[in-house]
């Protein structure tokens, strides 16, 4: 650990600081994986001629379909993820 004359270090002081990433420099693959294990997107769709709500992983992979938005959000939360509505 290097310390300058003002007491500042060149290494992060906390785990949160160590995890900071400049999202402007992410590759397309890294960007697609951003939030993959934490977020699931809910999108209105028509399934078999009936309005429904599709649940997709952060990378766009289809995961499930629910008959209403509340059930879709509940299913996502049950899997310890955060639902995000896509219009």
C-alpha cells in the first residue's frame, strides 16, 4: 500500500470501493452480464392470444410467463431477484 504525503492510498479502503467499475469501459459481454443474478425484467406480451407478462433474465434470456404483472413480480422476488418493468 502506497501512501502519499496527504495520507491517501492507491488501494481501495473498503470492499465497496474495490468493486467500483467504469461501465463506459465494459465489453458487450460484460454489459450483458451486468445484474444477471440480481435483476429480472417483466415485459407485457401476447401468449397464445392472451395478454401475459414475460420474465427475462438481465441478458435477455426468457425465464417464464405469468398471467399478470403482480404474479410475475412475486415470482421474481421469491427467487431473491429484483423485478424491473420494461414497457
